[in-house]
């Protein structure tokens, strides 16, 4: 929903009612993950996607019906035996899409959600998408780490769901949870969708070189909050890295330690060390390899790699910690230019995040999305 949030909010402010379709569950090889959304405006404008083109037409029609009747609908789409291109997923997957009307009356809390998202404050929108009492379908509750707004129908439901929603929010996960009709943790009768809006993950690029400029562009494109850091002020300038959100002049290891101590580093953070200069990268990697982050990679030749590992061992880095280091950095794509190298590094980050192999899909069998 993050991709369509600004458009939904703009229509909300104008007093319009939009139809919002959101993927709430997927099975098998579904093309979009839970949270993917598509907005249908009163003038017919469509923003976003729920399936990459397979069922958008059907969701468009359903969204118009939902707005007209002001009644949310949970619809499952799979392979259509008669005509898969009409209303089914040609990939063979199955997706559940929840379609609801969104306006000031149905979601008065939207403004606070938008303010939190824009301010980098974690927030989750919780929606009942299935309930044995039809009148409860569509009830919302907004959950922050320290507070809650709205109610799903009872204090028992609110307490159980808010606790679990905070767990998903802390992990940066979006998904559907199941309960008994009054929030019983064991039981059936209610399904709630937790749409988490956590701040974007960080990409820290160390070394103000041309490869860093390409990596900053790639990181911003992938949705990372990008910081470029270098101790040399003549190179670390905003004009050289316009796509970076922050350009910092500091010794890399000192900056990283300060960010970690301030709680601004988490398990989603990616660190790309592009300096390939021992006086910068060895102290930096001593800090980085002892943090709970998602990725640490270091650029350099095989010779540089061997020398770096020797220096890190001498500095007390254990073999287990060294195994976390992607060095030489990136996947074997045959990259030559800074832009191609940035693609190689990004591909490795994505592969590690989603447990991909990095191999050609044409050479593999089985499911594409796991």
C-alpha cells in the first residue's frame, strides 16, 4: 500500500471515495506479495498493481462495485480453467485480495497513518477481512509501537491483535492472522490483515568513489534510505551523490559505531564497503561484522580480499564473523562498469534477503517465488 498511499490520501482529502484492493494472502507462485495494492478512483484512474496484470481487470470491476455498495469483499483468484487471462493467474498461483471503500467515513484514521509514514514512525493498519459476523468485516485498528487508535469490536480482540501486530511491525512483516471470533488465539472465525509500514531499510555505502554513486542510485531505486560516508571532505559532497539521502564526512568506523549506538542500525541494514583501503575498511569491518545487519559486503580484488581477511583475523574477528562478509562483493555477472557493478551488488543483497541462489531461472525447476 505504500506505493499508492499518497494517491489514496489525496483523494481522501478531497472527500472522494476510492476502491482499494490489497493482496492479503498468497499461495504457490503468486506474482505480488501481501500488501501490494491497487487504487481505483471515481474518475476511473488506476494506481498500483495487485498481480502484475493478471487480475487487474477483475479487481477494477470489483472495486467499482464495492464503492457503489459500500461493502468490502474478500475475493480469491486462481487459475481459470476456461480462460486464465480473463480472471485467473496464468502463473498457477492463488491470491486473496481484499477490496474496500476508503474515504473519510470508512477510515478516519488515514491522516495519522500518513503522518507516521512520512515521519518515519512505524505504524500498522489492522483490518478485519473475514468474520463470522459480517458487520465486523472492514473494522480498522491503527497500531503503533506505543499506542493504538480504533477498535475491532471488543477489548479482547483489540488486545490480542495489537500484541501480534506489534510483533509483525517490529519484524517489518505484513500478513494475515487468524483468531476465534472474539480474538481467541486458538480458534477460527476471524481473519485480520496487518499492513506494516516500517521506515525504509538503510543502505550504508562507504567510500566516495564512482562505484558509490552508482550504488547510491541503485539503493534509492530499490527503496533504501541511502547514506554515503567517507572521511575525505573533498570527495564526500552532495553534488557528487545527488541520489543519496545523506552524505556524511566522518571516519567510516566511527560513523557506523555511532549509528549503531544510537539504535539506527537494524537487521535490514545493508553495508557496502567500497573503499578497498585497509586504513578505512579494516576498522570499519571490525564494527560491521559484529552488528546484527542484513548484509555486509566489501569491494576488492582477490589479493585485496586475502590481505583484508588476514588483517581482520589479526584484529580478532572470528571465522564465524568472517563468514558473514561478502567479499569480493556482488554476484558473478561479469560486471565491468560502476552501474553494472551496482546491479551485481544489489542482486547479491536481494538474493540473501530472499534466500535466492543467484542462478539463472532457466536452469532451475520448481517454484520461482519461495
